[in-house]
């Protein structure tokens, strides 16, 4: 019995000794306990790789999306020509925002009256009439009737036709009205149907008819005072359309002034610096043909062949919107046209160093001399 108990005790002690770690085992187990698990170390290496892979995946996805949109837009424009018409007119861009067109005095035009005329049924256009600076004091507090009668005073009248985007209250346009007023001109300007607070849908025919209606309205009140037509940018297309019609009915204006003009809308669209598709295969078919399909031509180069009145073209060499060479080309067409053989045709360039670009020719100190 005793031997059996002793053997059991010895076996128990041996088992306990085997289970207890020795001095070396204690150190090794401590060191092992301080090491990171293999799976945790692997996860730490994977995180930067995964982050970089996720960023590259998102970047590649964005590039593919932009490439898809770039390819899809030409087909969308071709299927929906109205999109291209919107891009030509940009009448939905109203700059500056939050101005009340009924209150031109808020733009510093204290001698300006706001009218509303109706060229056609369901069409109403907003008009501003700025009197010459010499009449400024007399104009204070006067109503529309006084302004209309003032057109009969011995001062010439300029009908100003603005370009696309914005309204008759655009900053550079307001500054031009002030310059022309200081030089002794009445300035009558308006927003085409679909622009500003004018009611109607924009179209080349509609814009031209609006201009014709305002011109006739001026002539009915101005008597024998000279009436000049000034078009800027897209407004030059409206101006030549208008003057061609006036010459055909033998009631031409006293002169036509074109600021930053182009030859026709197709050449302007092809030369426009913002046209990122100009080198796209089939550019004409995708982008230019829809413009023509929408009835938009603004063919200045054709119109000048039927115009018989004095012509002045102003163009800045650094114009980033309508390239200078298009204005020069239009001048060359007009200068050799038989319709101008009895009238003066003048081209006035403004050097790049002046920085007048597309819409700041009004800053030129030479402008009074040029107009006179």
C-alpha cells in the first residue's frame, strides 16, 4: 500500500513539475507574449495597400465616367438640337443675379426709365431708355411719357443690342450706357424675348423681330434725329439681320456699329476657345449641323452684302470669345461689297496691351473720337 501511495505521489510531483515552466521557459513565453500575432501584422501591411488600391479604384472609376460623358454628349446634342440652341443663347444665365430690372437707378442709371413693349401677342420685352447726360437733371422723377417725348430732342439715338447671356443690366453694358450718355446720345436697349424679365421663347427670328419693333418705336418718336444701331457679340448677328431688313424696305439707320463681331455662327462655334470638341471626329455633324437645324445662322458675312449705310467695326486683338481674325474677315467682306460703295466702312482694332478683351472696349479714351 505504502509503495503504491509513494508511486502515486511521485507521479503527481512529476506531472506538476512538467506543467510548471522553468526559468528559460518563463523568459521565452514572456517574449512570445510581447510579439504581435501573425494575422495582426499582416493586417497592418494590408491597410496601406488596401487604401491605395481603393483610391486608385475610385480615381479610375471617375476617369471612366468622365470619358463616358465626353463621348455621350455629342450624341445627346445631335439627338436634341434644342440643347445646342440653349448653349448659343445662354439666356438662362442671368448675371448679375438679384437685381431688379424695373429699377435701373439701382445700377447707377438715375436718368434711365424702364419700359415694357409688346412686339407680338404673348411676347413682352423689357426696355431701358437712358437720356443724354445733359438731360440728367431734367429727367429726375419724370415718368415714361416724358422720356418718350425726350427722344424728339436734338440728340442722336443709339439702339444697343447686347450679346448672349446676362441681361440689359450687365455690368459692362451699364458702363457703356454711361459712356454713350456722357457723349450726348440717347441709349435704348432691351432684353430679347426669353432674356431677363422679357417673356417669350428665344429664337433668331424672334430676336430680330424684337429689334425691329424697338427700332420702329424709336423712329416714331425721334423725328429726324439720327438713329444708330450698335450690336455686341451675338448682338451683331441681330444687328445685321435688322439692318438688312431695314435696307430692303428702304428705311436704313444712319450707321451700324459692330463690336466684337463674327462672320457667322458656325465659324464662331468652330473658333470658340471654349469648344473642347473642335477636334472631335465629326464635329460639324455633331455640333454645327444641330445649330442650323434649330434655325440659327446669324450670317453677318451674308447680311453685309445687302446693307447700305455707314459701317464701323470695333474689335480687340485679345478677344478670347470671338477671335479677332473673324472681325477682320467680316471687314474684308464688307469693304469689297458693292452695297457699301457709297458708304464709309471702317475697322478699328484695339491692341492686346490695352486688355479690352471681349467686353471692355468702352474703356478706350479714343472711343469718343472714333464715334464722332
